[in-house]
C-alpha cells in the first residue's frame, strides 16, 4: 500500500521522471484501460505500456481483449506493445534490487542512507530527503524525542571551594 496522497505521488514521480507525461487515475479515468481509451480517443493509434516484468502477460491479455471493433472494445489501436520496466533482482544492491516494500522498510527504520539507494541518481538530495519525509509522514511516522531519555548532571562549585552542588 502506498502511503502518499495523489498530489504528493505525482510531485515525486515528475521529479524522478522529468521527461514523462504523468497523469494520475481519476474518477473519470480510474484504470490503465480507461487511460488507453482516452489516448485512442485523442487520436493515438499506437500504444506502448511499460510495466513490471511480472505483470506483462496480464496487461497484454487485457489490452488485446479490449482492442478492436468488436462489442465491448474500448479502443482500436493499430499496435499495442507492453514493455518490461526491467527485471528486479531482490538480492542486488542499489536501485536494481529495490522495491517499494524495501523503501518503506528503510523509511520505517529511519534509514535515509539505504532509502536513497532506491532513488534515481539524478534526483537532488533535497528532493530525496523530502520524499523520505513524505513517505514517513504517510506511514504515520513522525520525528519525536523522548524527553525521559536525556539526563544531565550539573556540578557547580569546585574542589577549591570545598563544596559542590548537583
């Protein structure tokens, strides 16, 4: 489950992928199929969808099911391709092995150094930190200080005076 509101998600997605047209799901266009229909209605005749490698067969099946001129078709593209966003190796270091679950775990554990490894290198440090804070906030995690942890002893006076106050 993604803990961020839509506007925050879009803000960060545009920072991560600045040359990409990013649109959120809305009431009018709640699914990738409705977005595909919108693109076709706007005059596009080729569709390329990028998805996680594990989702490609599912998306191909659905896109081809609703493509054409038959009853129930939502669009009629000349060509549809579903491309892999790449294989993820869960044991790999850095962004290649990162997942949303790992990112949330790093945020939960307040581990910004590991969290940042999952962020594209072109993203400025200040945006990475803002994303980290937003994820933590969305998860209901807040910075706080347990005042009972801190103890201080103040000594006044000194040996030359013959007394000390604590």
